[in-house]
C-alpha cells in the first residue's frame, strides 16, 4: 500500500513496524515513538533523520525516517484540543482491524504533517483517535497501519487522515521517561481518569 501525506509526499507500507514503546507524555499532550532519552539525544535524532518535525513557530506532527534506508525511525503526535460531540465520537469506526506495518519514504526529503484537529475518546478512554477532520467519519477507513505497539495510522483513499493510540493508560509518562507498559501508571497529580484533555 502506498500512502500520501502533505499532498504530494508518499511512503510505502512495509512489513516491519517500529518495536519502540510509545510514550504518552500527559503534561505535554503528545505521543512520542522514538529512542531518545534527553534533549541532546532528541536533537541528534532530528539531525540524523529526515521528514516532518517542529521548526521555529511551526509545530506539526512528526514522522522521521533514516536517510540510508528511508525506513520509519520514529514519530510524534500532538493531541488536538477539540473534542467532537458524543454523536460524532460514536461514529468512529472500529474497522478495519490494525495491520502492523512500517513505512518507507519514496524519497529522502522533508515534508509537513498537519496536526489532527479532533480528538475522539472511546468509552473509558480505551482508545484515543485523532482525526484530521470530522468529514473522515462520512466514509469507512481503508486501513489502519500499526506503525508501533498500539499506535496506528488511519488511512482513507490512500491518504493518512489520523492516528490512534490504544490503551493509553499503559503508556503514560512525563518528558523523556520510559513508561512501564505492563502496568498502568497513576495519573499525574491533580488529574484523575479519564481526564485526558
């Protein structure tokens, strides 16, 4: 399968998803999938890869690729501030099932991955689904590509239209800390489940 991002930037789905444990940084309201443990390693990671990343005042979502293989090396997604009505959230499809897969960029150049605009929370916050637009709900999804454990890209008409994180409580953490996915972490001080936003 070939995916389109940023209008004219393309990647091909491969059989090798990332084996990196996601980090749901609750205070930062973002999900990181990359193997860096501090700011210096993060800066080195950005220098050693290409793709979409924050730049000055611009703060898009991130998909980063290794320049030698053009394979996906890491990702970062920001949670939208908007939460649709209960009726719209109920329309988020449960199908198709997630198919694990990595990504290989068609060419080694930077692009911009727009941040999703709508956060749809499943009952009990078992799944966080972030959509580029509520119009996505008018038609079924073509695919869910599981790029990392419990993280999937949502595909419609060959275009990435959002992403999801299953069982987010397992991946709660702060900053660069590594979560313990075998057991849920307690919520941050001052917050009680299910207050994700």
